[in-house]
C-alpha cells in the first residue's frame, strides 16, 4: 500500500465541530474514512502553524487518495492537501531508472551525472 501525508485545515464550521466533538472523536472519524477506502491511519497529530492536522496513512492507490481528498474538501468544513510519501527503498529504485529529458532551450537531451550539493542542481552531464 502507498503512504500519504494529509495536511488539513479547519474552516470555521470545522473548528466549531472539533470544539463540540473533541480530538478523539475526530480521530475515530478519520480512521473510519481511511478504512472505508481500504486503508489505515498510521499517525494523526493536531499541530500549530499553517496546518491544523497532519495525518500519515496508507491507502491502496492514488485513486483512493483522490477519493479521500474529494470527500473531505466537498464537505466544506475542512480543506486538505495530500502528498505521496516515498520510502528510501523506492528512491533507491527510482535512481536506477533512466529516462531522457531535454531541458528548456537545449537542443539535446541531458544526462544526469550527479547532483551538486543540497540544492539538487544538476552538475555537468554529457
């Protein structure tokens, strides 16, 4: 199963609902939502900052993740942003795959020789 990070924000009605229900009932509702789509919640945290809730969960596929986001956003009391999470092993597999890419303004494809520093800028290829 694929892992996802769901970042949610409560709108006014959502905050009122949270205040009425409390955190554990909201957690149960989120668990039920994930389960109804064939997944499960690994972690749920209420947070300070530009998000109100962060959820890490598993779902069968991107279609299930899209269905979750559509249901949550359509309800009109919460908005969510979904990010696919990749394991270290998935990245190991990804870096072994080759592909052809022609950067904008270049006439020939660019092969990545290595990454330059923290910024991820491409360093001299062939």
